[in-house]
């Protein structure tokens, strides 16, 4: 059974924004969140856990991008949150540099 046309995105630019935000923006934010966690927590444990949780978070972010009415706002939100994670990563490397050194 085909989808009801009233629920489909008519604009090509909105469709493009939602698809790219879901795939690229969701992946970018998912990785940024895990890198931010790795800069403050034990990075080995975070990277091992990220093999599963990054995929789950990426899938959730994909769904959220398609649920939104405006794909460009989703892009803006994903870029803003990724930038916030970049600040957390920078602060983690500045104030918590011991976690980035591997000790044998």
C-alpha cells in the first residue's frame, strides 16, 4: 500500500536536507558524541562500546531527521551539537590530558 501523499515531503530541497542530515549529519554527531566521551572517560572502554552504541545513536538520529518538518533546521541542530562536542573534546584534551596517553 503506498504512503499517503500528505505525509510525504514535496520539496526537493527539504528531501535533500533530510536525507543528508540523516546520513551525514547523524553519523558526524554520533562520532562526535563518542569522541567527546572518550576525551573524558577511559577511551579504550568508550571505543569498544562505541562499536555498538554509535550505530544505535546513528539510527536514532536518522529517524529524528525524517520526523522533523524542516531538514535544514535538523542540519543546524546537528552541526550545533557537533560543535558543542568539539568544545568538550578540546576541554578534555586541555584539562584531562592523562586519558589520551596510553600507559603500558
